């Protein structure tokens, strides 16, 4: 049987190769790698809300909960430079990067407390960057009602003149160098 | 965003090859200039880091600061002025040309499309037969995997290829497709590993081993499903040794990812199976994947002088407790003792007790590299409990497993010994296998 087995291949049975390589996409263009959806991409149509399964919470509700210290954890999903410049006061930073595997953030995400409401927000119009982080938190086992996305993101927070922090805010108030 | 400010990367010697390699080199649009310092540098005494600064660039041999100034000021080369999309990597054909089995095996090894155990060569006929195990279309995209410098689509057909190579049968394919949603496996310099737990009636239908030797090389289903994870992770995840897989020691667990079934039939009354604990129905067929690094085994029989959960508590104190993650795997006899003798009426009660009783010193907690890179930024940003823990004296005791829901308990084994493992594996939400039938 052995010679026939080899002959099977020699006579031309095509081997499927690991087709994982056949659809290899181009490496990301630099602008794609660094831009935030809300900054460079056109906003989605008014009626479309990405990730509709992700629950939203209003800025007004978050602000009310934030006054009750410790009840809510805010997570800014912008890159660290943008976070340092301006973020919601008290927020921590876990940057959303669509170009890396979501689970590469798991060590950071799973360090967030499991017994508090966690609210992700982005500097984008329809939670394009914060909503995927909520989904990843669900994958990590966090309760669905304990993780939400801030509706309207940082923009809405600013519109309501709620507290901000960061170097840009310090500079505006004359606290910078 | 272009700031038009000269910038360079400084990478340690362990990783600079990766930084200057093809994929990452072009990832930011133009080749970045690097200067390299010895490894390790994080967490080292200040004098060591100062020595690096006054030492030499590992790439050029120049004094480090001279290399920094040169890299920042030397005119751009023609290669560095490249713009637009980066060069495209060669795309492999879907089908290989005919060749001898020996040559094809060599090719698969040269390309690192294997785990270097012998594979079943994935002929078109074999893959077609494998695809009969699912109603899904071969070209359906299961997920897009972001790899260094790009992305790859993991399709049903590609997973079927891995299933063939691993030695699986068509009836295994839905399980392996569910597993594919969790691919690729961990890839970190700190040498991760994974755990695959099968829950629900499918354990018996496919004869997964949940009893004696559940975690050993004694069962086909456990073996082929676990192995398929390694094969699809390496191929779809483009993981090649010293190219983009940089696990300094690696983990032997990655050959099989600890694939086993829970011994649901032997659970004490009141203890729910893993998938039920995480929100699924008992009749659901679910695959759960965990990720971690460490596993510590009990040795010998349980002794009444020091109850089992005390030993579990002690052993868990050596884990980093990142994300409060832990998974305990125990023989049914251990579960029975914990319930009947020590009063843990459910898995959740045991998890809660461990969360409240595992302690470690602040110094031990902050002395872990993963904690340094995750919890320290949170502490500096004021997030509790990290901010308060950061201010504690080194010998102060903390309770690092703050989230009992992240401490999972799985019962497996053949009631031959009061044996258990504690691991630092964090288990992600399970995947419904029936969705992939």
C-alpha cells in the first residue's frame, strides 16, 4: 500500500494549502493605523448606530453617578497622547486600536473592577471606538448591564460643560508650564 | 497625523529584530529608525538604565546618545522617503502544485505551517470531506485576524484544513469552528498558554474525555481539537518563531491547549457546569477558552490537617492575579470534599471564599511585570483599588482577586485521586458549538 500512497501524491493530487495566506490583506496604511473613527472618517448616516446591541448611557446619567464617588468607572478609548491632553475628569485610559487583536487589551480590560458600572467613551460621534470595547468586556465575562458606552462620547460631555482634565484643560486654566 | 517632528524608536535588544523586521518596519508608513539598548531595562535599578544610556547602541555600536542624535538628524535615505502603501507580501496560492509526500511535508515545516508533529496532509478530497461536518459555506469568514502589519480572514475552509491536518473527523468540525472564533492563541514574550473546556451533551456524543486522564494524551477528541487550535493559530495568526512569535520560553501547553471536557455527571449537587455558571443552558454545547501562564498541581491525597481550599488559597497567592483571573480544575472527589466536608454549596461560594481569603504582599503584587504594565497606569490615574494599593508599604497584605466571577471552577477526572490544579487562566465567554454545526 505504501508505494501507492506515494503515487497518489506523485500523480497529481492537489494539496490544499493553508489558505490563510491567500487572502492576506495589505498592511495598514499609516492613516488607518493612527486615525480615530470620529476624527477622520465621515460620520455614519443619522439613523445608523454601529453596534446597536451595545447599551448606551447618557452623559447626564453618568455625571449623576460619578458624583456618587466609586459607583462608575469611566474609560477613555482614545490614544494616550489625546487622553493626556483632554479627558473626562477621573477617567482611565485604554486605547482602542482596530489594527490589533482585541484580546491584546484583555489584561488591561480585565483589570477593571467587576462590581462597578464601567462606561467606555470615545471622541467620536456614534461610539464607533467605545462600543467594540464593551463587546470585548462581555467576552471577558463582565455582566452585560455593568458595561456601557457613553452616548455622544466626549463631545456630548463637553457640550454639557461637565468636568474635564488633561494638559489642554490645565493650559486653558493657566495651570500649564 | 503628521507632526513633521523627527522621531526614532528605542527598542531593547530582545525585540529590536521584530521592530526592524519587514512587517513592523512598514507598519507606520515609512521605515522607522531604531536605536537599541540591552535587555532587560524595565524594572531595573536606575544605575542599570543610566549605564545603558552611557553605553552603546546595540545596532550600530556607536555611543548610544551619538546614535540617537545621528538617527534624528541624518538625511533620509531613498528607502526612508517611500510613501504610499507598503510593499505587498507575496500571496500564496490556494492550491499547491503536485509533489511527493516527503517534499510536501518538508514544505509545510519550512513554512512553519505545522506544530512539527506529523500532520495529515490536507488534500482537496480530505478537506471537502471535512467540510461535510458543517452546514456553513467554505468561504464564510469566521473572523478577521489582525496580524502584524495587516489582517487575514479566517474562513470555514481554512479551519477545515487545520482540522484535517490535526487528524480530526467531520463530526469534530463544529467544535473546531467554534474554537476558531477564539483564534489565534496567546502570543506574548511572557509565554502564554490556553485552556479549552468542552461543556454540554456533545462531550459524550464525541467521546471527549472528562474522566481519568482527562488532561493527558489518552483521547482522540481531546487531542485533535486541542491540536487544531495550535495549527490554526500558527497559520491564520501568522505565528513563526523569531519572526513574529517571541515567547521567550514558549509553552508546551500550546501543543494541545489543555483540551478536556468537564465531568458534569460527577458534579456535586448544587455545583453547576462551567457553561451554566457563565449563563448557558445545561443542554447547550459550549466551548470555553481560557488564557494564562501558570498551573500548580496538588501532590498526593488531601489531608484533613490542612483542608484543600486552604492549600488552594496558598498556591493562588503566588499568581499575579491579573484581572482576578484564576481557574481551578479538580477531581470530583475534591469537589465532593469541598461541598460535603467544608460546606461550599456551589462553585460560586468557593470562588467568593478564595476572593476574600487569598492574600499577598503589596511588594509581591507590584513586583509582577504584567501588573506593572496594567495596574500601575490605573493606579496613577486614580482607579481603585490600585491607587490605594500603590501607597501601601511593601509588607502590607492585599486581596488581589477582587472579582470572584473571574475565578472559575471546573470538575474533571476519574475519582482516582484527590487531585487538583490551580491556574491563573482567565476564561472568556463560551461559544455555542451548535451554531457551527
